[in-house]
C-alpha cells in the first residue's frame, strides 16, 4: 500500500482513504478512469458519513484521491460527477 497521505486528520483516516485510492488505481487500469473515479468518489462519500472520518468528502481529500487514481491514465475524466 502507498505511504501517501490524503489530507485526512488521522493516521486511521489516511489508511482508509489510501485503501480506496489503491483500489481505484487498480480499477482504472482495467476499467478506465471514469469507472475508477466513480468508484472512489462513492467510497469516499460512504466513509464521509462516519463521524470519525467526515473529512473524507472534503475537496482537498477528493482532489488528492482523484489525482492518485487517474495519474496513470492516458485519458482523463471529469472531477465533478
């Protein structure tokens, strides 16, 4: 798993988001950036409903995950879905 942090307020939060980002990155390689970003965005929203990880839906966190998930893709996808 990556050592990158994603702007979460805790080590646990960064771990949870990193898991989502890694899964999204793998998905992007097989299903493309749009599907991967939709997956990651949906998972961040689910995580954000938790009182412990509410910042998962902050713009900074979402932007960092988007960049990580789509970094290796030749084609892009819209950030706003």
